């Protein structure tokens, strides 16, 4: 299965996550090679019930379903509550049926040995320029940083969350602080 890397920044909590589009589009490229396709059935009779159906071209299918309430967190209007609940349920059922979960790199800092060090990783060609741009955009706030992240090639995103995680977290915190004080004008 593909390596799905988080592509979005949650401004409220300062954490990164994978958009449903990134998770599904990245995974579907591989599923399609094996004749598989995922889709959802939605039932709102009494709550939000979403069923993800993974089907093979030869007819075999599997289903995973989840039922939950409207997402009334924050200042969402009624339509946004429905959309948010559907997005959460679609993501959760898709992850459950495919076993694919987006990731952020995890720093192992507990002092316990994890085995041999991984092989040296080649640094993407433009990553240093990208990091300089990201650092500058962080002064303009989270929205500008997130826009850059969305346009960033997958190899650079993967490298950043895997090998520059601490720098990336600090850059996101800096952008969040700038957003909270209104950002600076370019």
C-alpha cells in the first residue's frame, strides 16, 4: 500500500492530518491496479451512518460501517455539521477497510534501542529552498503555510515529516502564533 503523508494543518490544535482527498486519492491509485474500488453509502435516517464498500471487479465486496452524531464542535452551521460528520465517517471507514492510515513521522526519543539505523535517505533536490520559503511564510500565518503545503510535491512532504519533524512542528507553531496576532503583511 502507498505511504500516505499528512497534507493539512489543523489551525485550532496545531497538528497535521490527512485530508480525505489525499488519503483516498493516494490509496486508490494502488487499489485500482488490483481491480478494487471504494465507495460510500450514506444513511441519515436517525443519525449519520456511513458504509464504505470495497469492491473487486469480479464482484466480491467487503463493508465497514460507522454511525455517529452531527459534528457540532466549534461554530459550525447545520450544513457544516453534516459535512464534517460525513467526512470523519468516510475517512474512518476507508481507513478501516483498507488498513491505510496517513502518518506523521514519529520521533523515537524514549532512549530504547529500536534496532539498526535506517539506510541513508537522499535529500530531495529542492527541499532546502522549500524550507526557506516555508519559514518565511510562517510569519504570514497558518493559512499561507497550509497553502504552500498543499502545493508541495509528495517527495518533499514525505522528507519533511520523516526527517525534519521537529523543524516542521516549530514552523507550524510559528505560523499559528502569527495567525493569532493577525499575521504580518508581506
